[in-house]
């Protein structure tokens, strides 16, 4: 968990180090032990399956592996002389059992071919690792177990336990349907209660989440004017909506991910968004336009409820 890991990240002096039974080789590692038990095969499988649309997942025996990959570009213009790009990654290991150990390590940049032009590699890898940990804990059965542990340890109620979990996982992404659904229960011999269907990503749509570093490596494109405001865009190609890119400077939505479920419009307390038509886009033929972007109060409600994680709010410092 990102806050609890804050004081549990070690810089290693030697190229090889060991923590308990875990051989960890690398520049930097994080280790945290959760006071919960995850030893049922069904729980392990549910964690793996619940996050496989968000991260690259793998499992072996009692261990679950989550990998996040991202691409760095040496310059915005892909056609410019000297242009380079490299795919980087960081992996988090969840060791299940009577207690749960969560481990990650950050390798030297040389592991990826020595692209010394990459800026803030270790900082980004550290952020993405903690984001994966927060996301796994917030969205899977581990979250329920952690709430119970917090309630028992701190002698608090359900609401306070949930609030503590939110406090401990500030980098978490919202992953719909990450927990196994309970079996429907029939009412007095009647038909079984329906189960909420999982949101499907349309064919041709870009999978989420939004690239939070898009401003650093995506070209700015033609802005979109609304009454009293001009919406900035990145990566927009033409006006046929086939490739819409990211719209909004600080209320940012990747329209090629957005499936127009409307959760952001319903969640926004100050009506930043309104629908506008986008025929020709693979993900959806309408989008939530941030027409009142300057009115945003940075509550993050829209970012938290977006099923495909197409939204990123960049709080403006006064």
C-alpha cells in the first residue's frame, strides 16, 4: 500500500540482497506484510482473474504476479532524427498464505537496454508499483479481509474500516467486477435475482487505463472550442472521430477508451460534463464533453467511477 510502504522502501547498497526467503535483485525494493490470510485457491484465482484486464497477471502456486508496462519516447515527433522509444515495466509479487507479503523491485535502467535519455524512470516505476498494490488491495477480496483486520485491530466499525482502506490506498484505480460475484438468491421460490453484467469493451476500443503521462510524449492537437472555454487536446487525428486522443487539460478524458457509460456525468457535483455526439469512434458514438472544465473542484468523483478508467484529474495548484 502506497502510504504504508512509504517508510518501508530500501535502497540497496549491494547488487544482491535477501529479505527472508525472497531473493530480490535490484536497485530498490518495497516489502510490506499484510495481517490477512489468503490461502484458499478460489481467493487466489479471484485476485488473478479480477485484475487481468487491468494488469498483466500471472500466478504460480501461492504467488500472484502483476506487471505494469509503459512506453517512453525520446521526443514527441516520431519522425524526427534520433527518435527512440523503449518499453519499461515493473512487477509486483503477492505471496499468499497465513499472512500476505507484497513485494516489488525496481531494476536498473540497463535491464531495458540502457536508454539513459529516459527521465525519472525509478520514480515512475515506484509510482506504478504502488498504484498496482493499492489497486489490488482496494478492488479484490484482499480489501474485504483488510477491512476486517483493521476493524479488529483498531476497534472500529464497518464505515470507519472502509474509510481507513481508502486512506491507505490513495493510488488505487477502480476496477469493475474485480471481486467474485455472489450467487443469486431466489426470493420465496421465485426466480433468482439477476447479476449485474460486466461492462464489455467494444471491439476496436482502446483498453484502459488512461496514460497519465500523455502530456510528456503525445503531440498537442487541434483544440475544441465551447462557449467561454477552449478545450485542449492531445493525439487527436482529423475530425472524423476515429482517433480522438485525450481531451481536457486538467479534466482529461481519453476518448478512445471512453465507452459512454455516463457514470462521470452522474457523479460530477458541479456539472462539468455534458454529452456530445462522436459518430465514427470505435469505443462509443457519444462522449462526456468537459464543457465546464474551469468549474472543476477536483473532487475526483468522475475519475473514481469511470469503469474503463478513461479519466485523469490533474489538480490545479492555486
